[in-house]
C-alpha cells in the first residue's frame, strides 16, 4: 500500500511536557487508520499537527509526497470532523453541507449535484430541508460527516467522532463509518480512546503511550499478539499470572509450570507474566486432569456471555473467564461454585514488560 500521509520524526512539547516524542507513521491512500490511547498520550496533539492547527517542534508531515508541515490548515487538502459536529443551527441540512463548497465559490447545478450525492451517501436525502434542532444525535453526526466528505479531501481526520452518541447508536455508526470509508475511497484517520471502536473500524491501529507508539499493526495483531503488558491490558481484557522462566517452562507460584506460545523468547531466570484472555479460558464443572480448581467469587450476566471471577486454588489473585451463554454450565453456576479451568498454551503469551 502506497503512503498518502507520512509523519516523519515529529515532536511537540508544551513547556516541560513532551506531548509527541519523535513519532513516525504512515497512512495508506485507501486506509482506515486509528490513533488509539489513553488521555494524555499525544493522539489529539498529533491529529492537530496533521490538520495544521499545531506546528511541530521538529520533524515533517508529508501528504502525497509533498511537505505540508508549514502549510496553513485551510490550505491543506484535509478535512477535520470534530466531536461537537459544530453545525449551523439556523441552516438546513442541505445548507450546512453546502457551506464549505460555497466558500470555495461553487454555485448552481454543480453545487446541488455534489451536495445531493453526499446526502444520499449518508442516507439523509429525505432530511435535506430540516434544521439541526429537528435531528437526532446520529443524524447530526451524519450531517457533519457529509459536510466533511463533500469537499472530497484526500484525507479525513475524525476527532472522537462517536463520543457523543449512546452505546447502541455508536455501534451502528462504527459499521456505517467503515462502509462510507470503503465506498468513498478516502483515507480516514480517527482519534479515539475506545479500543472496541478502533478494533471495529480500523485497518491498522497505532496505540500511543506518552507521545510514542507502543505498538502499530492490524487489529488482530494487537489483540492476539500484544508486545507489552501495556498493550495487552489496554486492548481488551487480559489476565496476568506473575512468574519466572525456568528450565522446565514458566513457573507461577502456587499453580505450577506452564507453556506459552512465546515461551522460548523469554530467557532463563527472567520474570514476567503469563497473559491469557478471558474468552480463552475453558471452564468445566467436573474435574479434568491438568485443569486448575477454582471457586466462583462473582459473576455478571451479559446476555450472550457470562463473566466469571475465579479464585484459583493456590493463587491469591482472581482471574476473569468469559463463558458463552450456549455453554450449559451457565445455567447453574453461582457464587461459591467449584469449577475447573484451563487454556491452551497457544492461547497464552508471556510478557516481560
């Protein structure tokens, strides 16, 4: 994939605080890319530098091979969609979407054609004459998106675009944004702190920590093969069992020896943590050779899944198991139940940092 956007060695500090620290990445020409991370990790500062609202202290930003580092925001072929939507309340949906094109001097039939086409794309043609006060949150979000898309930018930046929506609508719009990105062929770069949002929409994710990239890759790679405890803990939920690499395997005090997919990467004598996803833990109500005995300390019913907090015999920290509702065990398990659990070595990793 050829790079549309290239961020090369970019840094930005505010006083003593390094918001972005010598960061480099690239975004393809038809890619949905996510900048993910906790508050204060630098993702919004990086977005603002790409948009042109902040100037990097060092480094370069290139778009289609052209250095745009010193170009003003309004001169860049980039659009930014804000979380607040910032719609004009006195204008209709049509007028809100047309505004940017009118400022560029477009009028008449060509203007109407461009606006009608993008309203149809976001499924708002029937609401073209309404004003923002007559729209739902999801409809306002679509208007803001249409206004950004109608100018046909090379790159669309989205700053926490779904943060103002309720959970169900947010999940619907995640799929919708992905569809629109694929249909328009415009590169999308989204900033979010919501790991589920990034996993659902993005082709690739850059997880940021303290102004640097902790890990960059496809969603499945970050989820299945995190390169550190920070990544494993931020992307989804993870159980950690502290231990040490010994000749026979990975020793966890009170539980014994374990194998893992990357056991050979850890040197003898090194400390680390055996990492296992809750959905990878198999749970049974009858004793099985090699399984670990446990007691249910708590449980939460989520409809499609049952979340179990298990106190493993010989271990002082509980682990979390996620059991699908189709498993018969979910019909009778309760707090205090005795269970046996285990996992495949292929579904666990040892993380040393």
